[in-house]
């Protein structure tokens, strides 16, 4: 992870300087985002010993139709969050945004929260206070989330901090548009194809705007979701990620010292594309 849950946070923990000193003696360190790379560089770790590689996921061919379309055009649009119900995820912001969407599009969409956590009761009270309880489903812990995501329409992740989110990758593989904050590795994961659906941390009005635009535009949902699915195949396919690790392990195994160059094994996509026109 990054920030308070990354290298800066480690330095503030009990025995932080000692923990960091031991950590920096590693022959190689995996960084899953450019933010993580910079945190390592800031504490003096050699760039040549940083393996930049993202999380990976199995990639499967996908049909032309979206899963949401299979349920019928008149079905409510299903918007899903999947993860722990904890402060880091800023679900209070999501519910505030949902209140605006519910006021404008009552009956057109439902919000499903997949997961459990200490904020569950507080979030349910917030739903009642906002008058949105009828359009928010607390599904609890679910098995086989990756498969279930194929039957919904939109994925949302309003976190204030993330590393390299597996939930985002699973949503992308399922062919869903991803509405998220530009924290940690998320901009790199969604790339220029998904940049227009990123919103500032804590900005419930911007989040509501992104969600409303997707709910009202099935074609936008389809094209955005297809772009996310294709990006998985291009950069996050598990076989490609495994190849990078194999290269790094082989490099480390056949060196007599720690003077290695793991940059040659790097496979970290850019958050930016050749075109700056990423706004729909």
C-alpha cells in the first residue's frame, strides 16, 4: 500500500527506523504503482532493485453483450461496491452521492454493498437518515465476487487510500466501468481509458455526477466496460505478470551480489496514454 499504509507509515510505527532499515536490506522490492516507487526512492532505495509490476488476474474472452443487458432494459441499473466496510473506503461519501442520484433517478438504480465491517450499522443509519434505505442493499460477505460481478452494471470504489486494488481488477475483467478515486495504483489500473470516471477523494457531488451519467447512458457503460476488459488483457493478464516475476527471480538467483537491475523485468503500465483527450 502507500502513504500511511506504505513506507511513510512504516517509519512512524514503533521501532519504525529499525523496521525500515531491515526492509531496505532486501535484494529486491516489488512496487505495484509509481507512487510506491517514489516512496522507495525517497528513502534511498536503489531504482535498479525495484521490480515494478502490478497485481495480475486471469483473463478470459468476453462476449459482445454486457451482463446487465441480459436482465432486460427495464431492470434497475446495479451499482456495486465490494470490500470491507471501513473508514478507508469512504462509504459515507458514496451514500451522500447516492442520495443525489436517488433524488434524480428514483427507481432507475440500486446500490449494493458487498462486504462486512465495523461501519455496517453506522452506514445503515446514514441510509435511513438520507431516505435512501429502499435503494441500498447491504449484501454482507459474498463468495465468488469475481463471478458475481459479471451480472452487474457499474463498479464504484470511493477509497481515500488504495495500493493495487484487486477489486478494481476483478471489476475490469468483468467488463464493468469503474468509478473510483485517483489514489495509489488506481489511475494506472484504469489508464487513460478510465480516467474520465475518476473523481477527487471525498467529493460526493462529483461522484454522483459520474454515476448518474453512467446510469443514464447504457452505451457509455458498455464501451467503458469493454475498454476496461481489454486493458486487463493488455497489461494485467496473470501470465504476463508471472513472466515479470520469473525474470526478476532468475536475475536475483544468478547474481553473486545485490548489484542487480530489475528494471529490465518491469511491466508497469502508464496511467497516461498518447492522447490527453481522456475526458468523454
